[in-house]
C-alpha cells in the first residue's frame, strides 16, 4: 500500500462559504479549523499547507450557550500598564468578526504554518463579501 504525502504547490485549494447565523461559536470554529488545516482531505500532511480558504458571513448572528454573552471575558495586554478586558456581548456589538477569528486562531497550530492558515480565513459581520470571483462553495456545518 502506497501512502500519498502532499507536497507544497501540488495541493489545489478550494474556497468555502459558511453562514454563521444561528451557529454556536465552538462548533463553528472547530469545523473551520479542520478545513483550514486540511484535515478534511485524505492527503493531509502535517508539515504542508493542505487547507482551503474559508469565508464566514453573518458573524454578528452567532450564538453562545447559557449566560456566556455576559460572563465570557476577553482579555488582552496592550503593552502599557494594565490589562484590557471586555465581555463577549460588548465585543459582538463592537467587532463581531473578532469572536470567530479568536476562536479559530486558538485551535490552529502555534507555528508559522498556523499563521499562514489563519490568513486564509475571511470573516465578515454582514451577509456580503468581496470574494464572489473565487466562487466559494457553501459548506455545511452540522448543528447538534
């Protein structure tokens, strides 16, 4: 039995379109991370970028379970004294794309290859996106 390992430049990358309205953040992020890494392909190779491009629309309509909109806190360090924090509800009102981008980023490898994979994720708050020329195919995310 011969195993096939993907080589850089040989992988044909596709474009996928995901509608995030009514989807849970965690389940959505895991599916997107798998496609960005290329684990949905039989030719997945860990050290080669075998993933596809993913366009996410309607990011402001995602859902959290329970009271996470009020209780989940995002923290980041600015470089100055102190720590900045904001709730998930405030972040959804201010910049909803960041919620999905952060969730997916934390599921990708922490390496140069992971940063390349994250560059292939495009997230938009509304229903419009500028990637019509790439003809993205709709990706089905299972609800559970």
